[in-house]
């Protein structure tokens, strides 16, 4: 079943003395592009999140991950100062006061309001525990995120199936018209050739006229294009049933359907077929736009 690239999932829970909230948002993208926002004290977890999402079968889309972690219970935790960051922060405050003539009331408490100056000292066991705690909430958010993708994918699938059925119905109409039109065109061409040759008193070879008319009629026949179109429709249905990411495959197949449709339009001189070709191309464009939402 196809999945949409547009989705949202949110989860919140208290795990290991931490109040954790995770939000996942995604929009269309040709590839997998992941952006993670974490509290500074837990930034070391960022490198694990992208591969973790990919392991959950999230393979395409621009995915934004927002994580907030508020420590409620902090047993056996010690703090240090990020000296480089703190020095730069105090320097920026001093520059602010000088530039705008503000009173220099920088104090320990005013600087301490910026929690990013503190670094939580963690052992490897603590870091692994933090990751496991986060995964509890992250998994919940991912489940909701994937469910939303699946539901939207089902809606897209129904829409695509309806449009493909509409195209198939028009292809059937084109085939019926073409069978009559090709035969009629061949007869008209033959009659016209005979008339022109007769008017100009040209001696003609009966077999040659029949052969040339048959060759030209064969050039405007669209049997091969119709066969290939129906093959593409079967392939389209198979891809929609697949559990693998299918957006790129469908995009390629729609290009092939459009190519065969253009060939039919260029071969046929019948106005009724021309109108049907225009209708098909409109549906193809709608399908192409919809496919951009598929993972």
C-alpha cells in the first residue's frame, strides 16, 4: 500500500524522570532529508535519530523532528559549564549594553537564566539510558506518524485508481473509433488516389495502389500504443499494491503513459479521438501532481 510523504505524529510521556515530547512533521521531498531540534543538553542524541527513522521504513520526505526534554528528577547528575559558549554569551551581553547604552547589570543569576551555558555530565550508561528513554516516546510518535501516512496514502490510492479507470475507459473508446476510422481512412485514401490518377490520365498499378494505401493505413494504426498503454495500466496497479516505496516508479510509469498518449494523438486525425486524448492528458497531469505526494 502506498504512503503519503505528508504526515504528522506527536507523543508525550514521562520516562526516567524526564518529561519528553516528540513531534514529527513531513512534507514532500525527492529524497530523505531529516532535521532534528533537541535541547542543547541532549544534542548528543541527534546522530542516532536519522538512522533510527530510516530503520522504521521512512525513506523519502523532508522530515522535521522536534524534541523537548524537561528533567524532573535528577539523581546522581552533575553539571558543568560550557566555558566557550558562556564567554561568548557574556561578551555579547556586554556589547549589547555598550551599543545601546544599557546599564551593566550582568550577574550570575541573569547569566544563569540561559540554561544552555550548563552541560550535564553523563557517563556512557547515562547516555544510553537517555536514548532508551527517548525511544519510548519517539516510537509512539513514529507509530502515529506512519499511521497518518498510511491513511493519507489510502486516500491518494483511491483517487489514483479512479483517474486510471477514467483513462482506461477513454482508451477503450479510442480503440473502437480507431478500428472504424483506420478502415474508413484507407478507403477514402484509395478512392482519392484513384481519382487523382484518373484525372491526370496516369496509368497506375492496381497492386501498387493497394500496397501504398495499406502501408499508410498501418502508419496511422495505434494498435501497438494501445497494447503498451494497457501494459502500463497493469504495472500501475501492481505498484499501488506493493509495500515498497513507489513514488518514483509511478512517476516514471506516468511518463511512459503520457508518451504513448502523445503518439496516439499525433497519429490519429479523428476529432473525436483528439478530444479523448486531451481528456486523458488532463487526467495524466492530475495523476502526476498527486504522485508527488507519494513516498
